[in-house]
C-alpha cells in the first residue's frame, strides 16, 4: 500500500468522480483507476460503487476513508515538522476562489507566497461559494475566497475583505431609475437578473426576500458580475449586485441601494485551522495584500 494510492482514494471519494479526481491529483484518469483497482486488490474489497454518473463509497470504503485521511495527514505532518525545524516549508496548499474572481490582492498574495516558498505547490480551484466552504470544512481545501452572508461560516475562521449593501441596477428609462428609494417590494414585480444559488450575494438577497414573505421573479442567472450587468443593460431585467460590482457599469446602469436589504454581502477568506505552516504563511501574505489601498473587487460572490 502506497501513500499515493491513499491520496487517489481520498480524491475519488471527495470528488465522487474519477475524472475530477484525476484533474485534482494531476494524473490521467486511467492512472487513478489502475491505482484504485490495485489498492482494492491489496485490501481484498471494493472501495467504490461505480455508476455512469457518480462514484460512492462502499461499506468497506467508508470504513477505510477516515484512516486514509489520517495516514495522509500524518505523512504531511512528518514533512511539516522537519520543515519547521530546518526553516523549510514544503508540500501542497489548496486554495479556492469564487467563479469569475478578479480580486487582484488575492493573486498578489499567491505570487508573494510562491516567491517566498517555491517548494510549496499551489493548487487553485474555482467554484461557487457554498461548495468552496464545504471543501474547506472537509479539508479538501486549505483556504478559500468566498461570498457569504455571515461574518464566519460555521466551524471556520474568516477574514472579511469586502462588506457591501445590495443594489438594484437598471438601464436608462427603466421606472426604477426615477425612484429615490428602492425596496424589495418594488423589485417583486420586476424580472430580475441575479447570481445563481450557492453564491453569497444570492444568499443575502434570498434571505432578505424570505424575511418579508416575497417571492422575486428571477428571469436570468449568471455567475459573473459583468454578465449580470450586461444582461440588465440590454433590458432583460433589473440586476441585483453589490455596490462595487455595479460601480463599474455606471455608464450603462443606474444603481439604487435596496433600502430594506440591510444585511451586507460579504467577501471573505475562510479557513479551518492553521496547523499547516504553509497556510499560516499564506495568510500573512493575504493580510498584507488586502490592507493595501482598496481596489475594485468584482467576483461572483
């Protein structure tokens, strides 16, 4: 039994798909499949129920997964302990980022960390905020930049980067543009262009509507702020965005703060713990990068 087999086993279990697992560990799908088969032969039991669409753990697989994770963590801890003694930081760090992110301080932090610790492999994954949070909780990712409706998702530590109110943005001539104040009830009769469920901004909007018993009409959904704005500018609906997202499109859209959506949309870095010295160092670079003069943040939050 080899550590790489356990790594592939854990990757397939968490991704529930051989193709995605292969992308994650950066070898071919056939290579992952062959190593899993070899591990199953050594253990004398099948670890996965395989179907055309998904892969799930068997009873034997469920019994093995916790021990596999523990073995990998122990092996990583050996390297980290030696690294801390010798002043070296090595290994791999998994970073998540909301789809459509153009928040350059994050990239600055990754670049500074890479220059300081070239021995650490950085793996970067894009996804929606809800899935990124779950992957940080499970340990599949060490750190993620996510949109959230709360200062810190349950069980995680967080550093708030952006906190902004929701706005409704419409093109010239739209009735909402003439209003000084816009409320959720004003939006209830309009077709809306929003980010999809699973993004922090959409969660904030849905919770605000639910609190008033409103069921908004979501006409179109897009994962990137620019796409939401473009669709609204073409008259396909009123865009629901954060203030900074709408600010980049003021030549085409007029934004009004949604008065009774008082809970801000947050953009935050989240992590589970800092036992990993590489994560501690990356967080230091991130804190420095995000305390520089603010830059316009546009992300699918």
